[in-house]
């Protein structure tokens, strides 16, 4: 399995602070995320500015679409988004709308499984209709209640669906190597970078830990299974 991409989640409501945090983290990450609260306050203007400042990075716009998938996502792809999200709790027609518009623009759609009860079923159906990424996401309120994404991540990776797997939810320096070895395609880090006294230093630490773990992992869960069965 390829080394996972690192995504920094930017949830500040302040326009200038969001751009400043992105500049500090950018040398060490692959994907810059404009988080949902930030997006609601700052809208398309921030999407355009972020893409202009970081044209070499994938831009993730966390719409969390729940209805009118094609109609809602299209303006953000036009503004420079490379990936937008649709909730796994949405109607499958809504999910398909986001997938269809992503494909029309040569971009990607992520299905966010936050608060989805039957994650395996929704992930399988979303993959069937062409979703590019399935996201395991433990929300901030769930994190405060002590939940983590690790068990759900392992279960999703084990499904072996033909999609990228993203994981988000309180990941930090002390846990990121555990996450890498579970085999996701994308690791999302928020507060461990943006809440640090030095976001650039924290992002560099995450990068070094991911690179080291990926070099030792032997291909994550799939690599372990392959070795076990002599593949």
C-alpha cells in the first residue's frame, strides 16, 4: 500500500488565520481542508483564495452535503475544490449527485460516514455508485465523549472496497503511527497541528512520523495479510 496522504483540517472561523495556518502546514501536507464551520462563515471566496495560494495541493472542501448533491457541490468544484464531501446519512441519490458532478469536473467525492450506523453497507453502496473516497470520521462532540475512529477504520479497510479510505478524529503525534499501520489512504489531522504553538513544527512532526511508519508497515493491513498467506 502506498504511503498515506496527510490532510490538515482548518476549522478556524477567521479568514486570515485560516490562510496563515495553511501556509505554515503546507510544506508538510498533501491536502488542505477547509472545514465545515470555516466554510459556512467564509464561503467561496476562501476556496478561491486557498487554491490560488496553494495550487500544488489538493483542496478539500468539507461541504457535508445532505441534499441537492450536484447543485450544491458544483460551485465549489468550479471555485477550485478538488474534493467535496457528502454525508453517508444522505439519500443515495444525493450521494450519486455529488459523485456525478465530481466526475464531470475530473474531481473526487468523499462519503463521510459520521453517525452512520451500518457503515459497511453504506460504504459498499457508495463504492458501487463510484464514490472516490470513504471517510471514517469521529466528530468533535464524539471525541469529547471518548470515542476514537480506530475500530471503524480497521473494519472499513478490511472490506477491501475499490476506494480510498480516509480517517479523521483526534489523530495526533502519539497515535498517528498506529493509524498508518491500519492502512488508510488519507490521514486527517486537525487540532494537533492547528492548536499547536508552532503549527509548522507540528505538521513536520506528523510528516516524519507518517513517513517512518509507512516505511516500517509493510503495506498496512493488506500487506500483513498478504505476508501471512504467502502472497
